[in-house]
C-alpha cells in the first residue's frame, strides 16, 4: 500500500536523521506522538524501533505524549499489564541509556567466570521493577527517575 511504502522510505531515511526545533527526533517518536500504532508495529518489524534518550525526554516531558505512548504500547502488547516497567518484550521502548545499562548488567551476570547468584527467572522479576529513565545520565535525570512524577 502507499502508506507502507511511505513508512519504509521514512525508516530508510532514519539513519541520517532530521532536525525539528533543533533536536533530532526519530520516526518512532513521530509515530508515538501521532498515536500511530500501525507505524510503531512497522518500525518494530523492520527492527528500526529504538527509543533514544532525547525521545524519552520529549515523551516524559509532555503528559499528553506520555499518555499516548502508554496507549500505543498497550495496543502493541495487550497482554502486558504494566507497559511502563521493563520486560524483555519492551526492551526496545526504553531509552538508550537504560537499554545499555540493562545489557551490561545482564551480560555481567552471565559471564562464564561469575557464579550464578539467582536464576534467570528471578533476575527477570527483579528487572521488571525498573522504570523508564532510571539509568539516564544526569542531563536527562528528570525524565523518569524514581520520584520525578
């Protein structure tokens, strides 16, 4: 369809980025801002849905965008009750700093030389309490840090 072709072109151009009001915004943020679930699903299927720290700051800075973000995530994952906390399926929707920190933590827990402290199922449960922006740099601290909402 025409819409699918347009979305694919946007995804291909995303690697170069574009400017809007002096900030780089991703296609994912555009889709979330518009509440466009189909575009988010297309970005996911193309492997192009990754939340940046700037996207996260923008989303959490505006309550209507934050509500739209939650609605979009609930539409994409209707079986997940709390889409604002970390789960493996939602890893892509966390800001870059959070994803990188969680990846480092996970890989350090699974080094061959380290003893198994807890089974993976328990770590998944512990990590499910992580909210968005918990590991953000000081520059983005207020976007989702505990107690900021």
